[in-house]
């Protein structure tokens, strides 16, 4: 990750908030790395096969993050952006451990 770009996650009480930019209806489920958007916000780019209807894409995003981080899906909640491509997830748990896992999965993508 470029050191000038801040990570798309931040520790909060009880866990971590993770900012995402999601592309639904993709050919595969994947984490594509970190991107700084035109407004300066840093996000983790994801793509999911699910359609953005009836919360399917949001469920697929939570499942992809849980699988990638080896983290319980039950501890992931949608904080904001339910109907938007830009979302925030709350990952409940030890912020240091979650941050370390996020750094590990994004290191290979940059």
C-alpha cells in the first residue's frame, strides 16, 4: 500500500469500521485492493457476483470479508451504504487483530 494513502479502516469502540467500494454483478468474488476515490476517501475495492437486489450483494460482501479475514460473519454488520456502492462495515472484535488481518490481505493486492 502506498504510504501516502491512509488505510480504509479505522479502530472504533468495539472493533473496526471498514470503508468499501463494491462492484456487484461481477464475474467473480474478489478483493481488488485499496483505492483513493476522487473525493479523497480511501476504500477497499471489492467485486461480488451477487445482484444488488434484496440485500444479496451486501450479504455477499459480508461473506467475502468474513472468508478473507477468517472472521465470523456474525460479527460483521452494515454500518452505512446499504443501497450504495460505497459502504461501511463494522467488524466487532479486537481492533488490533482485525487491523493486522486487513493489512495482510491487502498487502498482496497493492
